[in-house]
């Protein structure tokens, strides 16, 4: 994990605004906002992260756990990662042309050398279904604090808005 000085240097290197720095600092200090839940067909658990110095929750051993091991824990570009970060507010126009405001807890918040943002894991079939059901919502969601992450390593639903 980054020290305070390393975090400040990283923020300066990425030229992050004070609002963005404050939000990231808040996320870094927050415990997971919820406990993961097992549903039919998935296996929940905790991964003992050497990088983070504590356990990280996962809700899917094939998706989230594999991502933790392959793309987060052993990736030198990833400086820190947090499971179940504080909820974010999503605002969009529904298919019926109504303003919708909802809260959502992403799976991870990730800090990399040259990127920072939320990661959400869903089966591709579910993302396609959600997109087809509400194309307006998918296209209208905007990130308000200065960084957006779209399809970096795999198909993810991470074009989110902070409330």
C-alpha cells in the first residue's frame, strides 16, 4: 500500500483535482461497505492479500477471485485495490424517459500507476441484457470527478457517476 507521501506524489503525477484526491483518500480509509453474499451458483470467500495487508472479499471464485489473483494482486501496475468500496450514485434517463437515481456498490476500487476507478464484474450476457433493456442509461452515465474506465481488461460496467 502507498504511504501518505507516495499517495500525494501519485496524485500530483496524475494531476488529480483536490475533490478527486479527497474522494480517493476517503475510499482508501473506508472499510468494505457491505459483506459479500452467496447466491445460487457462486462461491464467496476472502482472499488474503499480501499487497493490501488484509483480506479481500469476493463473490465469485471464477470471476472476482480469478481477477484478484491474475490482474490485481500480482500486477505491478496495480498499487492498491479495495473490495466493496462506498456506494456510488448512478443518475440516468430510463427507457421510459424518466430520471432515475440509484445507489450501487461496485465490486472493486482500483488504483494503478496511471489509472484509478471502479470495477464491476457481471457475466457478459447480463451486461448485454441490461444494455439492450436500457441503452439510454448506458450511454448517459457520466463520471463526474475526472476519470472514466471503459473496457480496460475485460467487459466491465464501470462508466459510473459519483453522487
